[in-house]
């Protein structure tokens, strides 16, 4: 996991430590570092900014050859990456639990379920991630309603329904070709009437460049008024992740994200790119096929992974 990024950081530290360098040498090393970041799936403009910021931190310190230079470079790298992840965390499970407590205390008010709309490109693992989150919420004592607003893809309704039965949660669906926004509306109405704690709305996978489908997504958001819009992306998407994250953020808005297939990500740059581009936190990462394999994302864990020898 994250082998390319780990080698990139390790190589930078070794180059700086093992030779007397001038400012000119440092510039060359940082340029090579930038290229290595790009090859590890860090978006080119993100790699450029990281390289630039690090150069500012290291200039002078390295030239003067301070005694503990390895530790200085290591700490500068750690601070730089953590600064990208320094975003208000969004824990969807805890937010749903908080909403339930508010509903219980608000005796005379209408019940308001915690609503999450999931968006993302085709094949990113969105439906599976929703099932994993539903499983996690149920484990925490929350009642969950799934909504299949993907009325376009063949097999989408059956796939989500299969998960719903396995987990033991209710699912709202309609026939293929139905208005996706109406499915979301029905799910929220059902959860409100039955006093269910959370509604997780699955949507059709779409590219951020498909404006007709983006318009449909905007309608779903407008009709369901979600508490959170969660972008689901695949860690193995490479440079396409940048395009998709930027477009979804701009056109629909994103509150948090789930990064899938992290267990198969040998490069590691996707997490950095995702947070830098959206300016929103990664809430969870997918690390396997089981329902239990949805983990809270911990930036410190990530940094330790990529900076370990």
C-alpha cells in the first residue's frame, strides 16, 4: 500500500541528507521530487505546490547543513502533507447519531432523518460503499433506509436490494426509468413517517463532464435537501480523479468523500489529490470487500504509512 509515495519521500530525504547541496542543487532535487509525486498519482498542480512549499521550508536550513537534517526534512514533509488534510472532519455515523438525539429531544417537532446523497463516476464502488456505511450505522444502533435513485443502470436496483436484505435494512425503490429524484423524495418521506434515523441515497454513476446527468443530480439534491453530499472515488483512477473531483465539487458541491480500493493502491497520491482539489475531508476509506472493510480515514495514519522506511 502506497509504495510509490513512500519511495518518493524516502528518496527525497536520502538525496538531501547524503550530499552537500547548494540552493541550485536543492532546486534540481525538488524538481525531481515533483516528477516523482506526479508518477505516484499526485495531480501535477498539487505536486508543484507541495514541492514549492517544501523548498521554502528547507532553503537555508539544508544549505547550512544542520546536524539533524534527516529529522528536519522528515518533519517538513510530515507538516506539509498534514496541512493538506487539515480540514474539519465529517463523521457521517456520528452526525446521524447526533441527529437522532436531537429528534428524540424535540418531542413536538417533526422527525428529521439524517440524509446523505452519494455521487461519483461509474465503477467507483459507490453502491458497495453505501452498503458498508449502512452496515456500520446499523452496528451503532441506527435505523437506516436505503434509496436506489439509480434507475438507469441495469441491475442497480437488484444490487442494492441484495445488500439491503443481507444487512437487514429497508430499501425504497421504483421501476427502471422512473424519476430518480422521486425515489429520493419517497425515501425521505418514509424515514420521516417511520422515524428512521438515516437515509442513504444511491445515484447513477456519472462522469462530471456529462451535464445532463449532472443536472439530474442537482435535482435529486434539490428535492431531498441532504445533510451531506458524499463523493465516492476510486483510489486507482489516476489523473481522471482530478477532473471528476473538480467537476462534482463545482457543479453539485461536496461535503466529504469516500476513497475506495485503498488496499490495492500501490501509489498513494489519490488521497492527497482528492483533499487538495475538493478542500473537503475524506471521511472513510474502503480497504476490502467485506462490510466491515470501511474504515474512518486518519490523516496521521496515512502520513506515518508514507513516511515509514
